[in-house]
């Protein structure tokens, strides 16, 4: 709302200081949608105080059988699941024998993903190029340690419709 209000404000020029401004009709502009606000927030500051992008995509992700990080809390150890999230980090420490650790973020939290070397080599483009990544794999939950062992990676970045999110990658 504030963005629209200040868009038409102009300082009076000195040349016209003594002349009354003509009456102008108030222009009613449509309210931006939640998606438009989200897009503007990400374009200007790289994040939003509004809803998480995946909250707006949740129905589409459910149609693709993706569970949320909150739903994973109820999943038994060893079950096959699918998840999707914004890629917030990729790490491949030299001491990890070629294993890549990926952190995904959805509207409820983070999901830790383990990608073995052979899968990373086969699906390198999806692994390193995705901003929104779907992972099909085996859920491991032993005590407080929870992570997904990746079996297949799918780049869902086109669903973000131009929203620019960046990950922190360490090698």
C-alpha cells in the first residue's frame, strides 16, 4: 500500500510555486497480490516477511507427492519419501569421500539431504543448478538425527517464476 501511495508524489517545482495545482482524480490501483509482494520483496532484499514461497506452492508440491519438513517428523525410519525445498546450502567437505550435504528449506523448517557421490555425478545438473529441488529418497530418523538419503533429484526451479534465491555453497 505504501509503495503505491508514494509512487505519485512529486515535489512542487519552484517555477510553479505561486500557482495552485490542478485537481487530479485519485487513481485507484489494484492491490498487489501476495505473489507480487513476495516477488518484489525477493527482488529488492532477497527475502520476505510475508509467506514463505513454498507456502504458495504447497498445493502444487502435494500434487507431486512432496511432504513438508513438518510432516517428516511423523515419518518412520526407513520409509521412502519425496520432499521439495529451496536450496539454502550445499557442502562437499574434503573429508566426506565425495558426499554432498544439501540443506533444503520449506515454510516449516529445514531438511538435511545426503547425496552420495554416484548420484551427484549422474544428476550433477539438478544438484548444482537447482534453486528449488525435489528429492526422492529414504528417510533416516535415529534419535535426534534426521536426514534424507537421496535417490533421485529433480529441478523444480521453474515453479519459482523468477524469484531469485541463493544458496551458500562450500566445497
